[in-house]
C-alpha cells in the first residue's frame, strides 16, 4: 500500500472534520465601497462632432520618381528585359571594389592581432 492511499491524520490538518480547530473560520463579507464623486463630477463620453476626412493616397508611376532609361516599363510580358552590358560591367566593378576592400580590412585586423600577440 502506498503512502497516498492512507487516510490523512486528523491531528495536524487544520480544517479537517473532527480535528478540533481552536479557532473557527470566519466567512468573508463583501467590502462596501463608497464613491466620493458626485454624479456631476463624472465626465460623460462625447461622440466626435464630425468624422475626420482622410485624404486618399495618390498612386504614381515609377517613372515619375526615377526617370531612368532602364526604369521605364516596357510591355514584355513574361520576358526579361534585354541585357545591358554597361550595367553589368558597372555592377561587377562595384562588387569587386566592395569585396577587395572587405579583404583588405580583414587582413589588416589579422595583421594587427598577430602583431599585438607577438609583442
């Protein structure tokens, strides 16, 4: 037989029937709250006099914002726009400059680290 299946002792359990509580339990009573406000002090919620008018958004074409030759929309359907060799060269050059500068920065940090450790 496990410990859980046994009956609890009557001596140490407060509120158990037949335990002989020295103090009877009191029932809780509702707390009475008195409002110090008079009915005139309460602000009444007011509805807005008029619904604000929200301006409608204006849709603009991309060509108005960036009037570049490659930004002009062409009706090509599902086809990709034609390849621009000058744009490809400039993008490739930009990528090479970016990655070479990152490589130089990493190499200088490694060299400084080795110099400080060897010192």
